[in-house]
């Protein structure tokens, strides 16, 4: 069930009413309802994989309890590694088996040995990377004695399976979400309205921005040989907006939906394209994943302790692993490595934490220096996205080579995009309006959070209605979210 | 809670109302089909695929036959002869019709199927397409069509830069594209390639479709006169068509006998212009329509 589908538009109000009208005074009933709704939501994708989700939940629940109750360190360590190995084993089989086997065979063939490899026709269970990471953080936190194991199975299962975050995050932590699940929740008007506003903005980002940009990006990426370098640059820029609109739109809908049920999820995006350097970009893009890798990989590896070489090594490791997390393809690994290279100057010069606040926090516009920094960061990001979007490394290299040809300085072929459902100039206008609204709302959690709150109510409602109308005008196709494949 | 629900509902009602209001702006520029489902039931109809959708101009018949015809043709994909199209024609026909005129455009592709078993109606590709889904074909505005068929493209009702096709109120699809010799040649080469590589090896004549053509003729005959017309096409396309179905007239014998007249325009000497070898250019479409109207006016046969 997609957030941008009619099914979800029916499902959400039903669960909302049952939750607040029927189960409102009974926390246990509310949580059982949330669990049932979440399992139904997941089963709508493929009911067979529901058993995998249940197994993963049971595994971490029981190993958590066993670690908690273990009397000796050896027993505790046994249960810990059992959980880690099984969790990563499932992830490895479903997501990476074919990649490793094929890469191994390809490596051997380059050495002159031909081998027949046994690949599996595997369907990737939707959300497996996300719920596996939920479980891993829970088990690691218990092992490290940061938290106590949860004894109520329903509460734990809701933590893993809560439907707004189940298939594409944000990647939650037990320390943040579990206490909210265990706490009595009452309906809060302001919070619910805030949730609806965030859902509205998320749908706009996905349906209007991402899905329309996708058409332009697909045209450029599907046949880079046919277009000028300048047209391919436009295609890459459209992809940058596509993936931002798609993923941050998903996160907005997830956070907004959770708010309707009185639950606050971790913020996942903080206007990343207004970043002044790559380090800032990574503090603002897919925050829940970046912080997960920081806490569970970077710091255990030694973090920034141990001198420059250690910092450089650890930075490369987390970026490459992060790239690999996205999928079993060398393109993601190169994308991760490129970001590591881009961030390196600020790591080496120890300036990676120099831009902690949002740009132009107290002014309407950025300074010229900040503006140049934003553009430079965006250019680097777009360059890296080419590898993320490409089908394989050859495709990425061909795309980049064509960009850096003499045709880079030719006027882009507007006619290349004529087949798309929006006229290229119309798309640029939509993007301009979008960036403008994002800029106005950059000091908040999401652009619409407080934008217009001081306006006359009729004007404010009209503004929301226009956003909703534009979203509806482009709706109906229910395109999948990019991050579902991860 | 009550405040939240009531304000949310109010917002949704306003937005949905605004959305539906915008949809009512749909017109002949929105897409090549919508307008045909917005008119009242019709008494005189042109039936067929895109060849007749573009190639037969209803307004030509008014001056000669004093009848208002309506072009209810779609495409070879949507409206070859079969159960789906017949059912839709039944819905579009005014049941009080007495002396109606029905022009059925025929060609080998309109009685063919590209499925494994060309005679299995349950496998016909149009079963999953627009005409199969349309319950309402006589409503203005037609929200059923707009909501189902414009999915992802509702904005076209508001911002439409399409200047290529315009669907007239009488169902004629006017196509305006560059007609310089090189543009026509490029489109014609593409069309020929498509017919040679896609249609010729994959399509087969379907007896089931021929039966449905006959059923369509029988059904319409109880409301007026039925005329069969084979529209002209470019030489190269005609060669392919003859290669595909050299005995087309024999295949059509039972249908021709049922009808009140058959006019084969592929055998005439006039020089018509085609946009792509397959579809008549609008000026030629007017000429052809006048020829058909005069033929019917003379008593046909």
C-alpha cells in the first residue's frame, strides 16, 4: 500500500477513527490496533514476507530478553551474535547474495577462470533494510546496556513495525520510540493539524515534484548518447530534485501520519540542498541513517579519536557501507566513496562542524559567500547522484563523459523533454516555487510547519488548498517511492 | 476531536469541489477521446478505428444528407470489432433512433487480433482498455472518464499546450502536424516499419471479430441503414495490407451482404494526402467524407 494511493487514503482514516474513538482510553488496545494495522499495511505488499518481518521481530525480542536475563558475559555475547548473524544473514541473502556471487564470478573471469555461478531469483522484501536496522540498534543497545529489553511483545512489535516507518524509515531507535509507544497518548489538536500539514507537503513533494522530475530525469538517463552534455546536466539536476522530493516527501508523510497517532518520529531531512558543505549536507540528508551509522559503526570504529588517518579511514568506511546499504550495485559503492572524497577536505581541516545552523538563520537571504557555497555543494551532490541513478558503472561513466564533452556549452535541447507530461518551462516554474517555499520554511522542521501561521486564516487555508489542488491535479498514478527498493 | 474532524472534512470538501470544478474544463484539447463520452446518445454514427476517427468528418454529411453524424471511432487498439466495442456502441446509440445512418469503417486490422488465440474474445487486448471500463458514455461532464482515464494527467484540463489534436464536438479528431515532405516521409517510414515488424508477424485475422462485425451490422440495421467503407491509405501501407489479407473482400462477403452498401476507397484514383501513410490529412479527410456522403446520398450500394 503506497502513501500516495487511494487505498491509503481509505486505510488511514479508518485506523485513525478506530484508534481515537474506539480505543482512546486503552493503551493496550491502541497498540494492538497499531500492530494489526501495520501488519495489514505490510501484507498489502506481499503477505508472504509478513512472516519474515514477524520472525525478525520475534528473534530480536527473544534475544533481547535472553541478553537481559543472561548471567554471564559469554551467554550474553552468544545471544547478541546470534541475533546479529541471523539479522545480517537475512539481509545478506535477500539483498546481497547475487551481487557477491556475480562479482566473484566476474572477478574470476577477468583472471581467465570461467565459472558458472548459482544465482537466486530473489524478490527483495520491501523495507528489509529498515526494519533490520531497527532490530539491530535495539539488540546493540541492550548489549551495550544503554537500554533494558522490552518485555511487552506487542509494544516491541509496534516499535519494529509501526506502519508509517515500516517500509522506508525513518530508522528509529528504541530509546526514542519505545517510550512513546508505552506512554498513554491522548488526542492533541495542534499536533494532529501539524501532522496533516506535513502529510500535505509530503504528498506535494512526491506527486508534483518527484514524479514530474522523474520523467525528465528518465529521458536523460535512458539514452545519454542522444543528448547534449548540457541536457544531461539538466537531467541530473532533475534527478536530484526527484530523489529529494521522493524520499523527503515519504519521510514527511511518515512523520505526519505518526503525529496523527500522537507519536513523534525522528526527523529525517532538514533542507539538505541549502547546505554549505558536504558535511552539513550529510547532517541534513537521511539523518536517521547517518546518525545510525555514526552511532553503531563510526564511533565503535574509533570515530575521530586516534588522529587524522583514523578519521579518514573511518569516514571512508561509513560512506562506503552507507552506499552499500542502499543496494547491491557498484554504483552505490562509488556514490558513497565519492561523498567520502567530497567530505574529506573538511574532515582533514577539522571544519566539518562549522555549519551547524541552517543558512541565513537570521536573515532573509544568504550572503554571496554562502550562496556560492550552497551552489558548489549542490553541484558536488548532483555529480554523485549520477552514480546513484545510473544502472551500472559503465552507464554512469558514459553519462559523465558525455557531460564533459564540448556539448556541455550548447543550449540544452528543450525538445528532448517535450514528451514529458509537464512542459520543461512549467517544470522549472514548479521547481522555482518549490525551492522558494522550502527556503521560506527552512528554519522549521518542514517547510509548511509554520509558514503562513501568521496569515489571515482564509489566505492560509487558500494557500493549503492550492497546494492540495495542484497535488490532486498530478495525482492518480501512484508511482512507487525510490527508497522502497532499499 | 470534533473540531479537527469537521475542519478536515470542510477542507477536503472545498478541495475536492475545486478539483472537480477544474476537471469540468476538460475539452477537445484535453485528450483524443473524452468529448465522445460527453454528448447525448446519438442517432447516426461513424464506427471504426483511428483511420475513421481522423478520416471521416461528420460535418460534411450535414449539407448533403441533412443528418447530424457523430464520429464514435477510437483506435485500432481500443475499438476493433468485438464485444467491448459493440457494447459501447449500444450505450451510445439513442434507442429511439428510426432512420439512422451508420458508417462502419473496415480494414484487415479492425478484424484482427494479436493475441495467442485470435478467436478467443476473453484474450482481446481491448478488454483491459478504456472502452471496457466506461459505464457512462453520455454524460457531460463525464467524471467517470476523467477520474479513471486522466489519472496522473488531470492537470491537462487546466494547462494544455497540446496543439496537435483537437477532438470536435461531433467526434472528429482533427490532427494538425507539419505536412512538409520530409516530416511526412519520416512518419510514413516509421509507420511502415511498425506495420512490417509489429503487425504483420503478430496479427491474425479473427473470425470472432468478423462475427462481431456482423452482429454490429445486424444490431444497427434495426435502427437505420448501415454502410461499410474501406478508407484510402498510402500505397506502401496498402501493399502491406494486401500482403496480410489478400482476400479481404472475400472475408467481408457476409458483412457486405448484410450492409446497405460497401465503398472501397482504396481502389480509387484520387490522390489523397496522408499524415503518415495510414491516416488521412484533414483536407483529404474532408474530400473523402464528401465522397462518402455523396455516395450515400445517391443510394449507395
